[in-house]
């Protein structure tokens, strides 16, 4: 009888440990998912910034070209 009680107690402890580990794993998964979304947002922002820089450079080249044409006419 004592052996059964010891085994039941041991099983309860193991079950509690497994529940705690499961909770920790869910929390870690949630944190990783959040970090992944943050990384994706940062990459999207970086991509948008590069597009904006490219557009600005193209506009600058166009304006410089137009300015030099205007100066050569004067």
C-alpha cells in the first residue's frame, strides 16, 4: 500500500513537472513567434527604406539632369 502511495506521489510530481515544462514551452513558442513577427516587420521596413532611397536617387539624377540642361540653355 505504501508503495502505491509513493508511486502515486511520484506520478503527481512528474505530471506537475510536465505541466510546468509545457507552459514554459508555450511561452517560449509565443516569444519566438513575436520575435519572428518583429523581424518580418523590420525586414519590410528596410525594404521600403531601400525603395525610397532608390526613388530619391532617381529623382535627384533627373533633377540634376534637368538643371544642367537649363543652365546650358542660359
